[in-house]
C-alpha cells in the first residue's frame, strides 16, 4: 500500500501500527516526535492501536528546542 | 494617527511606500509594544529588525551575560560586550539603530512567578529561548494572558516556527503536548547550530510580528513551518486547534506552573 511520510511517497507491504512505523522509520525515542495522520495528531497512548491505512498522509514533527 | 516628522518619513520611507503597510501600517508599528524573550541567537535578529522597523516599545528579557561562544551567531552582541548583560548589550545596539524607540530591559530568566506580568504589558511576544521548559511556559502564559506570539526553535541546520493566536489558532501544546524527557532532544550547546540558521529563523519571527501588528497577509497560524538548510527544503505542516489540548483545550490550564515543578509533582 502507498502512504506519504513527511510529504514523500512511500510503499509499505502491509497495514501496520504507528508503533511499528516508528520502528520502521528508525525513530529511536517516540517521545521526541509528534505524529500526525491526515491532519489529526495521534495521542502517544494510541500509537499501538492506530493502524496506518492505504493513502494515509503522515507527518513526523520533531521537537526543536534551540534558540540561543 | 500621529504627525510624522520629516526624519521619520524618510527613515521609514520603504515601509510607507509598501502596499499593505503604508503610513497607517507604520503608525501601527510605532504604536506597538513587543516583548522578546531571550537576547540570543533568535532574539538578536528579531531585536535588530524590530528596532529598525520603529516598533515603539520593545522589551528584552535575558538573565545572561555575553559569552565568547555566543558571538558565532548572536549578532547583536560584539566582542567588547563579553561579560555585559545581554539585555543591556542588545539595548545599546537597538538605540544606536533607532534612537526613537523605547527599549525596556529585564535582566532575569522567565519563570511562572514573573512571566504573566511581563507579557501583560505587550501586544506580541517572541519566544527566543533555548529550552523546552521556557518554551512551554511561554506558550502557557500567552494562552492564559491571551497574547499572540511567535514560537521558534533551531538545531544544527534546521529550524521551525509557528505563530499562535491563543483561543483561535492551535497552540504549541496542541502540536507537541508536553516537553520531551530531559536530554532526549539535543540542544544547540550539545549538538551545535550553524550560526546563520539563527538569522534565518529569527528574521521569520520578526516578519511574523510585523505582519501581525500591521495586519498584512496570513500569519503562520495553524501551521508549523520547518526547514532543513542542508537541502533548503521548506515545509509547512497544517493542523487545527486540538479541542482536547492540555493547555488551550476544553479544560485547559487555569494558572501558570513551572515545568520542572510539574515534573516533580507527578513523581510524588
């Protein structure tokens, strides 16, 4: 199935959860990223139960804390 | 509207001839009060451009003194300023650019005890801080005080920014909920920052503040602009206000609390 991650088209073999997608995308610490699926932010507690579906548009938003 | 002197008409002529600003817009800029929290990498370009633009009253909050390692990116400070409080060093350069403006200096770091009072005297707030506790605290204070503000973050070759109009557009906590675990996200001091990135992001924040004051264009409401300067890719991610947001949602917050304190409480 085809999905979009951070604006780029990607192909994945089967339906997976956000937790599995984070592993696939090598995101080591899920606490450091905010996950948005089709314009909705997903609660961290729901990563295990939220399945990525064909056509989903996913954004990973990373914390940036610098400024000085 | 004020009577502009000949000197002011000439000084601000490129604003005045600009469609969407004009003499009315310049008048609004000169009537406005903007608070810059942090006179560092982001605060430097913001302070220089807002002073040059003629913002009537600018507050600068920073409890630090200028350090040699700041000078690679904090362009408002000079080598001779090492050891001088950053807010005073910044003020001197701003007044040198534009003696007509008023600059208020606050040599302190923001916390839950002083932030609400600080933001209350200003029309727009700039987050130029370098840590998550301060960034979330500024968000909370601006939501509580209903003050529009610009969030900014930079790291290595990248930056991100969003503009928040509390209760109307998504706040920082709608997107990021709460600070990441301590040391989970690298900082500029641990991972580095290309100096010019601070200029790239800071000038966007200054632009957003001036757009808001003048009422020109579309501020970065409900969207996070992020860029990677290595590829020069800019992306805007759109979202909506989260009705369940911990800070600005249904229940929301009722008072300001320091984030370290919140962490301590949850351990008890």
